[in-house]
C-alpha cells in the first residue's frame, strides 16, 4: 500500500466528517488527530481501506437526545437538550 493512497483515503474521510459535523470543532479536532496517526497501520493493512473502516468508525452506532430540566438562580425552570452518542464500531 502506498503512502499516497493512505494519505488520500485519510484526507477524504476527514473531509466527509467535516461536511457532516462542521459545527463540532472538538469532534473534528479529535478525528483529525486520531485518523492522522493511523497511516502506518493502514499501510500494513490495506484491507482496512477496502472495508472503509475509518468512515465506519466516524459514524456513531446510536445517538440519544433527551431533555434536561433545571432551575436557575432565580428559581425559573429551564430546559436544555442532552445528548449521548455511542461509538462501538
């Protein structure tokens, strides 16, 4: 497996993740750091590219959204959204 093909694959996955998650800078930073470190692994195991493994890792298995009611300092009840995102790949 050539380093150029691995780099192109990683960059393509990162660009796809940016398109879908552009408003999540912390998530994007993590994706760039983790995927950027996997080049040597992909060079040794090109079957991971063939199976589109990195793209699959970047999509959660499930997402749960729930409400979080709370009382502010003035005694008013506020409601926010909470999220749980699970990646098991």
